[in-house]
C-alpha cells in the first residue's frame, strides 16, 4: 500500500469535476446505445432469427420448442449487448494514455449499481426459470410430460385402445420405437402389431412414442419433430408429438451406442391420414409372415427368455443371441 | 552425462515416441481389411459376389471369433475381409456359404428377407457330400427352428437377408473347425453348411454402404454386440458402389 512521506496512508483524492462530467457523459452514451441496440437486437432475434431456430415447426412440440428458444434468445439479447458494449467502450475510450503512469482513481462500491445488477439479473433468471419449468411440464416439452412414467400427458388423452385406432378421436396413435445395434424398428400395435423399418405418421394426429431397446442405450431423436427419448433396455420411455407438416424427417440415434452409432439413422415420413391408413393396411399384409412370429406386443422385451423350439432347446439356445446381459447383471463385462 | 549425450537421448526418445504414435495411428487405428474389387468382373449389368461365414477365424489372431470371408475374384481364394466393391446400377448376385451354427435372432423381424429380388432367398443345405434341392424362403422363424446363423443386412438399402444355418442338432455339433472353411474333409470345406443365394441391384450413384449382421454373435461381449460384431473384417463391413 502506498504511503506518503509521513507514513500515513493518503486519502483518496476526489475526482476532478471534468472527470466526473466525463463519466456521466459516458454513462449517458452507453445507456442510449444499449437501449437502441437492445431494441434492434431483440427485434432481429425475435422476428428474423427466431423463425429459423431449430427444431423448426414440423410438429406442435417442435413449434413450442422453437418459441421457447426464441423467448430465451430474445431475453438474453440485452444482456449480451450490454456486456459487449461495455467491454468495447472500455477498450476504445478508457484506455491508458501513452505516457500516463498514474494509477486510476480508486473504486468504491456503488449500492445503486450493485442493487440494479442483482435485481435485474435475478429477475431475468428467475422469470426464465419459471417460464422454462412451465414449458417443460405443460405444453409440449420434455421433463415432467414424458419419460418412463410421465406425470402429465402433454394434454393428450390416454390411449382408449391399444389394438385399434381411428383418426381425430381420443385414441392416441401408438408407435413403439425399438432400438438395436444399429437400426431403428417401429411397431404399430393398433394395426395388428406389425413391425417395420419405416416410421410413417399421419399429419395432425397426436402420436405416443413408446421407446425401448433390445440391447444397449440408444436415444430416439426425431429432430424436426422435437422428439428425443432415451431407448433403454427393459424400460418404456414415453414421448409425444403431433406432426403438422407432411413430408420427410430424419431419425437419428443420439446416444453413443457402438461402432456404427453414426450410421444409425433413417428417414421418417408424415403423410395424410388417408395415405397413412392405406400404408398401414398394405404394410400389415406385407409383413404378415413375420408379424405372426414376433413376440406378443409389450412395452419392453427380454431377449434372455424366448420360446425356443425343440431343436434350439436341444442345442441349449434359449435366449436370443450372443449372451444378452441384463443391465443389472453383475457379470456384465 | 555430457550435453551431447543428453541431446542424443532426447532425440532418440522423441523419435521412439513419434514412431509409436505413427504405428498406432496407421497400423492399428487406421487399419482396414483389404477391399475385394468386383467392379472389373461385371458383365452384362451383373456381377457375382461370394461370401462365407465361419464359426472360427483360424487365420486371424482371434481364432474363436465368428467371421465373414469374401472370395477374391482374382485369385478365387477366400480372404479375411468384409469390404468389397461393386459397380453402380448393377445386379449383384450374391452367394453365401454359411458354415456357422444357428443362433436365435434377438429381433425376429430380421428373419424376414427384404430388399432383394422377390424378397426371397434361395437356400440349399450341404452335408456329407449331399446337397438338398434349392428352395425359396421369405421368412425364417429362428426361435422355433434352428434356422438362422447370421444375417447380411445393408440398412441403407433396406436389404436384410438371414443366412440359413445347418438345421439339425447333429450338423450343429459338427461344424467347420477352420476359418475360412476350405478343404475337402469333414472339418473344413465338407462340413455341414448352407448355400444361400439372392440378388439385388446397386444404386445408380456411387456411395459407401455399411453392412452388418443382426445376430448378436459376439459371444462373451457386452450384449453379444462387441468383438466380431464391432470389428471390421468380421461381422460388419462396407460395400463400396463405384460409378
């Protein structure tokens, strides 16, 4: 700490009047620029960038997520602009002048600034936390509305029947998503329980995805539908979507699941209700020979026990392939 | 130690580490099985490709792993690889000699033949010098019968072909003991096996398509999908389509 010749700590010198005036002028400029830039920035984010944010609006859930991202981005815009503006102003105008070796004026806490900062940031963060929590649970997001034991059904009615389906009814379309190294297959219990490698959905109809796995952990990610659900062996993970745009969409695995994880993707299709019903009829007929040998429809499957035929039993083949290890098996390597 | 000796030691150590890294990158991580190039052998818009499945791979350092082999079109020998090259927009006539025993499919859906001509594969069984008549099969029930040993699947093209297995207990207890299964005795080429044939047409444009087996046949590995199931040259590979 610096002392004067007498050994006493010198008292801070009051800032000269021109310096104080300069600070007020800087603050006024900063405030004006921040307000102007924030208004412009928020409008650009909300109206120009927002409609292009992922995952798009191909389903009600995706649209809801895009709206959430737009809200979050718009709320963050004034904060980002404020930080960058202050940083840039300091770099440009508050630089040490060449030859000036003096210390800067001592800084003192400002109750006004600190209160404004704490109250402002707390208001932003807490309001977004409340907004985010509501969005997770109520309209269409993940969290409480989905998962192995969904608390809420995203406003969707429970399936009235798991063996039949009709459009525009309270009976939600059930599609089982089965992950296996390294492919997705899809089972339609309300149409005879056929299984196929094609994911086809009707437009404007709510869908309940029941997601599970036959081996390791995968993650079903229908990106543009705003749906992502882990596929765990022995677990039924529920996710919902209501596609509202006809066309194709990508399905990917979003959980590193082995050497061909990167190739574990396919293309789904959203079509009209009439086309969907025609597709289900044709596919049920096409897959009839294999549907009858599939295990009965269930929310999960256990490959450790299969109804093995006599020859398989004689050969000791009573499970489906390659030493399936239950996730809780302590002998799992 | 003199300065020169220290510099020399450091240089040698650096070169040793660099050589080790280069060896690991190129020889181990970057290693790829050889590619069997069938493109020059296409005639009249068709090409014949022959593969083999074996219960053991005695030509490799993993002799107890199951594996595919592909016939080298130039030498006629079965090479230990799962990479092959075919021309675009060409009918590929595939023959698979299936020497492995049966294993139930984890997902019976893969018992259905799809993506090939007629969604049917032709199967004959060979045992003790006798060959059964060829029959067309569209769906195998691998849970009820000893009928499937592996599959040949190219998901990107919607192709799935179960490889039929020798069907009896006696045959499955007397499988080929070498890999590849070539030779004229009952432990090698004359061991019980199936002969599976099917055809499909390659895309009109070039591309690389991975193929795999959907029977988790990596016994002893996590969920049966490690080991040979996850190693190029054994139960997975690539088909390169050339324009």
